[in-house]
């Protein structure tokens, strides 16, 4: 896989940040919260606003992801936020 990027709207139910299959060796995912008002919470498929890593408005985070892992995002109940991501092979 070459470098991949995209945008998606995260809501109050867990959303898969990247949907391409992860191959042997893993990837690094850079996520930016484009919202100017709301946080996005990152973790595995059962992420909640209470259990996720808080990505505050405008913040950027780099996450190394193994082939058997996936990164999900969620917002507080009743809200949404747009994120952009960039994925590179490690």
C-alpha cells in the first residue's frame, strides 16, 4: 500500500478511521481533528468518549498500528467532528 489519506465525519458511534486491510509490518496513522469545537476519542472498536484517547480540536496524533489492530474514533453523544488521516507503511 502506498501512502493513503482521507477525511471522514466521526459521530457518537465508533467509526473505523482507516478501512484498508493492514498488511504485514503494520502502519503509522496520523490523525488530525479538524473540528474547531469538539474532541474526538480514539481507541479500538469499542471506544467511547469515556475510554478513548482524547484528540482535542485541531490536534494531531501519530499512532503506530499493527496488522491485527484497527483505529476507531467517536465523539460525545449528539455531536460530530471531521477528521483527516494519513497512513504510511512502517
